[in-house]
C-alpha cells in the first residue's frame, strides 16, 4: 500500500448565478437607492409628482419646476382644475409668480397671484352672462377706495354770542350778532351784553381798534389823564393817529366821559374820511330835531346821513344828537361804517336813515330855463321817448 496524503474535504457544490437572478438583484438595489435618494433630497425639492401623473397635463421634458414661460398669455386647459385666480379682463403684465407662496397650501403647485386694479377691471354690461368669478370681481371692486367729493368750504366766522339779555325781537339784535361773532364786541362775565348801557370814550376807542384795520401809532400823545399803563392806552393812541378821535385842550382825553351819539357819527366820518355835502341843511331837514345838532357837527352829520351811518330808534326822524350813545347804538353805527368800507354786508332795517344829496341845477342855466328843460324831459320819459 502506498501512503497517500490525506485527502482534502470536498467543498460544497457551487451553483452558477443565472442571468435572471442577476437582473433581479440589480433592479432591487437600484430601486432601494432611488427611494433613499428621493427621500433625502425630496425635502428641498419642489417637484410635482401629482402634476406628472395627472392625465390632463402634458409632460414636457424642457419645463422645470418654478420656471416662468416666456409666453405673455398663460394657456389654460378648459377641463383642467384651476390652480390660480385669473380675472377675465386682467392683462398678462399683472401676473406675478412668487417663488415661495405667501399662504399655506396642501399641494406643492406654485400659485399665480393677480393683483387687483380698479383701472383694468371693465364695467360688466347687463348682457354679459353671470360667471363664477362675479363674486370675486364684486369683492375686489368693493375694496377700491371710494371717490372723495370735496366738501364745501366751511365758514371761519364763529357763531354769535348768545347774550342772556338780548331777546330775539330786540331791534339791534342783528347788529350785535354780527359784531360779536367777529370779536368786535364782547359781553360781560355773566353772559350779558347790557344793550342800554352807555359807552365811554375809552371803551369806544377799544371798539374802534377791533373794528378797523388801524396801523400801530408811531407818535402817541401823552395825555395827562391817560396813564401809561392804562388798559385802553394803545387803543386811544391808534384812534388818535387814525383820525377817529381827538383830544381836548390842555392835553386831556377824558377817557371816562360818556360819548354822545353826535360824537360817534363825527368820529366815524372823520376816520373814514367821508366827504361832506354842499347843502347839509337840506339833508338834515329829514330830522325833526335837526336844530339840536351842534354847529361844528352839521357837515359831519350830513355826510353820515348820506352814507347810511345814522341809525335811529325808535323814531327814524329823531336823531337825538346830544343823547349818550348806548352799546346797541354804537354797535349799529359801527356796523354801518364797516358796510360802507365793504367789510360787512348790509342788513335791512327800518331804523337806518337813507338820504342822498339833492341834485344841483346847472349854473349856466337860469332857474326858469332849468324848470322848462326838466318839464320837457319828464314829458318825453312819460311818453316813452329817450333823450340823446
């Protein structure tokens, strides 16, 4: 017998791997790798698998997600599910495609938002059929800013002061209301006006300062009876410089002296520089007490009469020149002076005296010839003729 080396154990029988098993293993590993890759990279991706699997959409290998097509008008399929709101009349320039939606959504489809504009939404005619977007258009239209109509300009004049001692049927109520609403006249702390209370010269100067646009006095007269710190000193200085008031001899002003009606009229005519009439006595004949008018004031009162500054109550023909002027009478005459200056509108009142200067005949004609011409002119006018 020959010694043989120990025989090696027989190995297990090996079967050769077939082609089908190799393909199955390759497909399995490829599928697992694709799933892992998709799960890891799907969080930051905006891929729309639903859009790829949708039968109504047409896949295009050249279109990537979040890519804006260069076409100015988006193509909308008639049966496709709308993914954005588009108004029928909105132009393509108003479409904005944000990369990140500004509101939560259940799908990954990018939204297209149309900015509403009142200029591009036409008015719907009655013949246009009602569509599903009617409610949306009406809601957008309601959000538009309404047209603002400019309001009427409000008056800057405050209402008059309701004085508790001036009844509605008081004869001077309207004059007081106009001046109190403009701050020219004021009442007392107890909301009274005291319409029949007299007015002294210092108070009258203060009313003149508020009523008329007076320039500040450059040269003031140092009256002996008007202290430098007197409450009415600035008003007195301005009334003197504007020509409304004058002082008395020995450099006195008498601020506490009550002012008379004739002094009020003379002051207003002097301050407004109104011209006196050439026939004052004929104008003053309208007053029954014209003889009581002081001589120095005849021409001034006549000028006040022709310019509508005289206000008489209760009798229009009684001027009462030397009577102390009340607060209501001063208010009425100041009001008429402002009407003459064009600062206020006229108030119809039966207490205002209107008397114009009488016409003067021509000096070149004799009185007899003048009467003849007037008679002929009157006859022509009554017959419908006209003078050339």
